[in-house]
C-alpha cells in the first residue's frame, strides 16, 4: 500500500470515503515502519498530521456509528504512534544533550589537563631554579682555605669550633648522653676580625660540604619564594652524606628584632628559618652544623639568639696575633724588623682588625715597588738578581728600569718607614665605641 506524497496538497472532496480510509491506513502503516528506523523525525510529523486530518474528515462526514467507532479506533492507534514518536523525540534530544555535554566535558577536561600540565611544568621549573640557586651557595671543596691552625690568634674561638665540630667526628664515643655536640653556633665581633675566615678554614679542615649563605641569596621579591629557598637549602644540607656546614654571613640582615612596622614577608622568612633551625635541634644527631656570623649581635631577634647554643665573641687581634698576621703577608720576602721596630709597629697598630692589618701590609709592600720606577742605580745580589741601590754603592750601575731584564729585577725589603707611610692611608676601621659595645653585649649575654 502506497501513501500519497505528504508534501502535495490534494482535494479531499473529489475522493470517496473509501479512498480516504485507505489513505489513512497507508499513512499509519508508513508511520509504524518509520518509527522502527532511525529516520528524520520532522518527516514523520508531516505523515502524522496528514493521517490525523484525513480521519477527522471521515468522522465529520460519516453518519454510520459502526464506521465512526472504527475511525475512533484508528485515532487511538494513531495517538499511540504519536506517543512513540514523542518518546523517540525526547530520547533523541536527551542523547543529543548527552553527546554535547560529553563533548563539552571532554573539551573542559582537555583544557583543564593542559592547564594542569602547564602549572606542573612551571612548578618543576621553579623547583629546578631553587635547586640550582642552592647549589650555587655550595662552595667547592679545596685545601686552599687552610686549617684552623693557619689562622693567627683567636685560640679560644678555634678551640670552641674544634669541640663543636671536629672532635665529635673524630671521637664520637665521647659525645653521648648529655655531652651532645653543638649544632648551632654564633660568631659575633667587630668587622674584619676573621669570622668568615674561621668558617672557611673549618670547612677546609673537615673537607665537608660548605654552604656560604647571605641575605642576598635567600631574599626574593616573589611572595613565598624566600621560604621555599630556605627549605630547599636545609633539605639539600641534610641530604649530604656526612657532616655539612651551613654558614649564614651577616645573619642580622635576616633576623633583626621583629617590630609592628615589619612587613608580613619578613615575618614569614624569619619564621621559616626558625623552624628549620628548630628541626635540627629536634633531630638531635643531625649532621648539619649551622654557623652564623654578625657584626651587630644586639640587632638579632631574641628568638634567634636563643636558638644558637653557643655565642662566641671574635675579638680584635692581640699583640702576638697582630705580629703573626703582618708576618704572614711576607712569606716569600720575610720582614727584617728589629725588636724595637716591631715594638713600635705593634704599638701603633693597637685597635686594628685582622682585615685592617692585611690592608696595611699590602699598602706597605707597594712602597718598595713604587720606588723601582724612579730608581736609576742598581746592583747585583748574591743570587744574580738586580735590586736598587744608592749612587755611591760599590759596583752600582746606572740604568732606567725599562733597560733592565724584567725577570731579574727585585724590590728592596719592606722597612718600618713603609708601614709608617702606609698608616697615613690605611687607618683602623673599628672605632673604640664599637669594641666597647661588643664587650658589653658579651658580658650581658654571659649573665643571661
């Protein structure tokens, strides 16, 4: 049975009731067959409207009750098919929504996955940067730093460092129960007294990893980055095999006394550093030794002062130490000063720091070199070198410096007059007031 074209407009008045009835039946059969397949739903809607209008037309013009009942049955069947059509339509819409939702979800998940991968990549890059920054703080192992014995004077300070670090490694059986080795020590004193030199000599003597840290290494303009650098520093230090020294130079720039005007970033940095130092204390047998150095111990926050188990004053060099420091600068050309000259020089350098004495010795050593440029008379030494002399010296020769073989020329030895001249340009850098402040802090600290 063939259904007429639903798109055409036919005149129902020119057809008989039997033709209309047959047309309605064929449309219903076609609707039923279409519903069993995945077809275009708008086309079935057109068939349904055509069939429904045909049956309604037959019912209106039909006086026979039996035929009307039959047409009513056809309408019920058509209504059932319409319900199937609506169910199919709802299922199609639901499936379409689910497909669209899944597509959107998948695109969202893909986008979220890409964002997560990008964040993870950025996080790994930052972690790698922090690792490299901490690696830059690690000083290379070498014997050039000498040992504690090579440092002139400071006998008490060197003894404390040996007891804190060296002896626990050599005689671990001695440090049991209450005699636990120190893990946190603060060196303080006037500038130039050798605090950094002591730290380097200690690491060189132990041949252990040595992290040299300053505030410039740890402070960052990025929020939270300074705390992460501190955590990374102590994590790497604790991961080292054997003893490890973390030397924080100018620690007062990181740990100044807290105040109400202090910003939140500085507070978090101090809190993180305190926590890391406290972790070393809790672990007890930690191989990390924290050594701090400062020129202004009175500026340190009390909480940090308490974390250091021992606070050691590094004083200005005494008379014997000053002579040793000056002599150490002239190893290849020893000084030939008489005892009265040494007495005069050591009296004059009272109040000089170790760094001041080094600068003084370098300045004094330049005076004989400067004279070479204006000298005109020379003589040969017993080892066939050429050195300046006066015009009345036996065997002297007259030449400008440029005419002499460069590898044969040597300067005269440094004399007391060179030191006296150097004192005019290299005065002491530590004032008596600063020295008094340190001794007062030391006295107050020993009684607290």
